[in-house]
């Protein structure tokens, strides 16, 4: 009986470690955002995770902007990017090879997929 409990606990711990490694978003991410007027905008982010806190930078043509109010909970995250006249809230879902992100910018609801930058 003890052997089964130990084996089950070991498998759960291994699964959690593997899941945490797959869900790591530390580093640089890039993607393309299609705006409603059909133009595209290159997105670049650098993320750093510390426990449940998400920090980092949004890299824009006008310069780098510190993200604010960043939180991460398992495979979900959220943060704000300060923009003229307010904030652009970002929410996302982490996948093994990408990030699906939803952005609200000037009342527009936009979606994109980010890939890890090399």
C-alpha cells in the first residue's frame, strides 16, 4: 500500500515539474497583431515571472514600456501596458509552444498569438 502511495506521489510531482517547465514564459516573445483597418503591428514582449507576479517590457517603435499589474495563475496571465490616454489590458493563455493573447486597445478587442523569439 505504501509503495502505491509513494509511486502516485512521485508521478504527481514529476507531472507538476514538467507542467511548470512547459508553462515557463520567461524571456522574449513576438507576434503580429492585425488591426481592424487591416494593417499589422509587430508585437514584442520580454516577460519575467517571479512566483505569481509577471513583470517585463512591451517593446514598441516609440520605445520600451514597463508592463504593470502583471499576474500569472497557472496557464493564465494578465497585465496592462500604459498607452497614451490610459492602459491597454492584456490577458492570455499559455500553451507549450505559444501564447494566445487578448488585448483591449481604445475600445477594440484584438487577439494574437505570440511565439518565443530566438
